[in-house]
């Protein structure tokens, strides 16, 4: 006698059963994300949509608020100053954060924990306290002025200047660059550098040809995060800057509180939002290019 055989269920039946079993789970997941979605719609999407709508309709329908930004002689200057400041802050933060994050991947776990605490230390301090500390450092007769006077360079007063704002913002934004960089660098196999050096490449060339391309996605993430946050930063420029060297957030606040120009403020905010979305689009394209480079380096 031949042994009885058990036939497997058709694939369609298995798939349909799994689909039917997964539907309640998807419904449960939908109920879990419903509160967060409602909060996002009420407290973010609706105000943002209202700002954009008023930029086209207040005081009259059309593109009048946007044309005024080009004609008033102030908005374009302030917007350019804000973009340049954000680029400088992002670049300076990246220069400081990259070697620090790289060192975090090479040290012992105990030292890494200590370095992480140092990075997170600004988060445990009040934003106002940090800005007032920089206020004391950058004013005339402060520590920075005294340090430069000691080497024969007097009158270095950063308070009320874009340079002073940028220096303070680099310190504020440093954790937002270190953490993405460390997260990306931690996943890079360090044996790739050893393999490159064993094939005759100098240490610096192995780092430039192997490690640096692999870390580009983390570099882009850190720079983009700092750049976008700097564009909309208000507290530090308001305390350490000056009305003559104001940035876009200060100009928006002035239009709303002093001039009651809600349409013009909305137009300026909409332009800033468009620049942010454009920056994210460009970074996403570079991220795709860097992922292609990463695959090529790995294949080599």
C-alpha cells in the first residue's frame, strides 16, 4: 500500500487567509495612528494652510504680497542673509561634528558614553540660559573681546552681528549634526579601511576613497537638519542679533506684531517653506547619488 499523501493548500488560499487575518491588525494600527493624525491636521496642517491662504488673499486676492517682497528692498536682503547664515552654520557645524562623530565610533564604549553625554549636555540647559551666556561672552568687555585684546586685536565685539549669531547657533545646533553623523558612521564596516590599507593605499587615501563616500548619507542628513532648523530659528538671532542684521524669523515677527501685515508675513513664511522643500528635494537627489556611490565602493 502506498502511504497517504497530504496535499498542501493552494497558494491563493494561503495568501487569502493571511490577508484576512491581517485586516484586523491593519484596522487596529489605523486606530492607533488616528490621534496623532488628528493632532497633525489640527495643529500643523490647518494653521499652515491658513497662512498660505492669507498670503494670497490678505488684503486682496492675488500675488500682491509676493511682488511686494521683491520690491520693498528689505525682504530679499533679509532672505539672502538668512540663507547665507544657514549655510555657514551648517558648514561650520559639520566641520566640528564630523571628526567628533568619527572619534565616537573608534573609542571604547565607556568613552563613547562620556562623549555622548557631552553632546547631549546642551539639551539639559535652558535655551534662554545658553543665549544669555553667549550674550555675556560676546558683549564689549566680555571673554571673547578680552581674549582678542590679549593678543593685540581689540574691539572684537560679536554681539549684534551676524557673526555673533552664527557662532552661538553653531553651538546650539551641534548635537543635531553629531547624532545623525554618529548613527550613520556606526553602520560602516571599519574593516574596509584595513582592507584598503592592506592593498597598499595610504591611510588618508583609504579614508577619502572608501570611508568618506560611505558616510555621505549621514553628512547630508546632519547638514540638512541643521540648515532647515537654522532657517526658522528665532530666539538666538532675536537676543544676539540686531534689527539692522535681522533674519527672516525676526522680520516675520515684526510684520505680524508691529505692522499687522499678516499677508506679507504669510508670503515670507511661504517662501521660506518653499526653500525648505527645495532643499529637501535636492538632498534626496544627492542621497540617491551617494547610495549609488556606496554600492560602487562596496563592489570594489
